């Protein structure tokens, strides 16, 4: 009995230790974002004497954060919508009409989960489609990159929507498109939310696509802006920290609100009960 | 066929078209451009045969080192994330209060942009003022304090460490879900047979966890071969070229305007990963059909 309780105590202590280990580096940034320059350069966990909220206003102005915030929102939001739509309709047809061709196309699309992007030749395609250094270009690429995993997740879910509903819809005289968006799509809501959150976070966190394909700084998203800011203000860790906090805050908020969907999405397809 | 009318093929065309044009076509035309001298200095693109690949494999260049680094990173992160992920999952599987809270905390680094994690650890690993060395000195372990990202001996290990810190929570969550799906009855049966903790782990847990372990390994493998941001932000390949991996080398070729060589490197990766991906995808599709 005592042994059991010691084990339980140790387990809980370990859990706290682990949580702390994951959280301390993040806390470090928050703490230092509120210090003045001299104290922040030591980058210690010591709490600031008096919180310097002005760091945030400086960063927002110097780092052009308002513009890049809306860029990020625009890229992540629109690419999520486009990617979701593309993935949902394809996954729906692949799952419902199981011909050899659709099966092959399904495998072809989810092969993208493993396929690496050839960034160099993608420039060629971007030039040919006149999307180089454009906002639309980034949105299209982000959406396309999200399609394989989206198709995979949604395809698995469509199977659980009873086909009888489709038949009822047809009897009621639905066109194929109407059947999809007014009968099936609402029933896919749980998986669509999961895919949407994953896509949005992927779009928000992405750094590589804009690094390759956006030269003008007024089109930069938060990630690229913060990297650039770091290059200019390396010695001002208080400002860099504040910039990091502002970049990360939206993702953390989405994560805390939607963690149920995120965790189920990121682990689904991997564990079958 | 009624089915082709209700679920028409043309519904999938926009998806297939965009996916093909922006994802697959760049991969495929890479095999042609890898055989050319395509660069940013001239508009003319000439066919030069296997010269780019000769450059990649010549002993005077560092490219083999980058490939080797990529493999080293991949193997190291697969092993570390799996071992620690499994260890953490086993420890947290039962008897934990505030389980939801701990899960949220441990998963947190996985959702933060790698770029941000990189910047944070540039500070934490700073040799003079970083939190890690400061803490080591505070508890009297000065000899363990290293020039983490600066010293060629430690830089790559540090990158692997940071990446493991970020990724281990994700792996743990998958394995935890796998552990929870194992029925208690197996353990009860094993206990009746007189199995100890070690025996139960080997005879019950690990075999039943195998499918989840396969998935985490595949995920880590695919991620490891494609690693870019972790290296780019933490060291940008330095000191010298000691920590460059495939994708950072490709970016450098791209920045220098040497598109031909960059494409050749990309195409190598594309070939290997697409072939490997074919088997992965077959596996994923099969599991789904069974479920």
C-alpha cells in the first residue's frame, strides 16, 4: 500500500517536472519581454522590478507588426478555407465512389504527405503562373500543401456518415453539388474543424514558403517579420522577446481553445482502438 | 453508372489540378532541371548531363556531409523522440492528477512555430548568459556548461536536443493514446500468470503498442529528412558547414542562384522520399480499410 502511494507520488512529481521542463523556456520569454534592455540581456528567470509594457508598443511600431499580423491572418485564413474546400470535396468523392481510378487518385494525393517540396523548381511554376512574390501565390501554396493530410483525415471520416442520407437526398431531388454541401458537409463538421485548426496553425506557423517566395517586406507574415526583427535587434532581447510573445500568442490561444480537436486530429490515423 | 453521376469525377478535378501543378509537377520537372545549368545569372538554360550530380558526389565539395548530417539528424531524432516519448507516456499513463493540464503543457512546444522555438533556444543556449549554462553553474555543474551552438562538437547535438524538446510531446500523446487503447484484461491475465512489471512491458505493452510505434517512427522519419527551420534558425549550418542539412544546403544554393545544383539535391530527396512514401501510403490506406 505504501509502495503504491510512493509510486503514485513519484509519477505525479515527474509529471510536474516534465510540464515545467516544457514550459520554462516559454515563460522565460514572457518574463524577459517585460524587462528593460539591460536586465533582459542577462536572459534570466528573475522577475522584472517593474514591468515595461512599453516594449510591446515599441515592437509593434518598429517591427511593423500590425501589417504582418494581418498578412498572417490573411494567408492562414484564406489558405485554410481553400485547402479545406479542396480536400473535403475530393475526399468525399474518393470515399463514396470507390472506383479503381478514384482509389488510385486517393493514393496519389496522400502520397503528398511524404513527398518533399522541391522549392527550387516551384519557383519556375510560380513564375509561369505569375504568382511569384504575390499574396495569392502564398495562399495557393499553403492550401495545396495542406491538401494531402486533409484528404486523408476527411476520407476516413466520410465512411462513418451513413450512405442512406445521400440516398434520401437524391430522392428529394438534390443535385450532386447540393447533396455535398447541404447534406454531407454539415455532418463532416467535427473533422472539418480539426482540419481547419491544423491548417490554420500550419499556415500561421509557416516560415519557409514566404522565405522563398516573398521578397517585399510589406507582404511578410509574422514569422518572417520576427526573424528579420531578430536580425536587427539581436542585442535587445526584451524587444525580441516581446515580438516572440506577440507572434506566438495567437497560436497558443487557438491551441487552448481547440486543443481537443488539435490533439484528436494530430493523433488520428495513427492509433486505431 | 448512377454512382458516377451522384459522385462525379469532375468534383475532384480542381483539387487534383492544383495539387498536381503546385506540388507534383515541381517535383517531376526537377529531374530535368537537375540535368541543366539553370542559374540566376543567365536566361539560357543548357543541358549539361550529369555534371550537377558529379558536383554533388565529388570529394572536393561538402554535399555528402550534408546528406550524412540529414541522416544523422533523422536517426537521432527518431530514436530520442521514440525512447523519451515512450518513457513519458508510460510514466503518465495512469495515476496522474490533472492529466488534462499536463497533456496540454507537454504538447505545447509542438504547436509553437519552429522559428520561435529556435529563437528561444538561441537565448537559452547562449554560452555566457543562457539559462541552461546559468542553471548548470548555479548547481555547481560548471564543467557541463558548453558553448552549445558555437562549438562544432556540440552544435549539431544541440540542434537535435532542441528538436527533440519540441517534438517529444507529440510523440508522447500518440503513444499515450495507444497505451489507453490496450485493454486492462491483458495485464490482469499476465498478473495471474505471475508476470512482473518488466515482463508485462515486454510481453503485453510493446507488442500491442507496435502499430502506434510504427506510425511515430514514420512521422519522425518523414520530418527528419525534411528538417530545415531548426537548423536554419539555430545555426544556419554553422560553425562553417558543420551542421548543414539537405534543405539548408538547397536554400543556400537557391540564394546563390545556383538553381541547377539546388534542384539536383532536391531531386535526390524527392526520389528517396517518394519511393518510401509509396509504402507508407499503402500502409495508411490499408489500415483505414480495415478500420
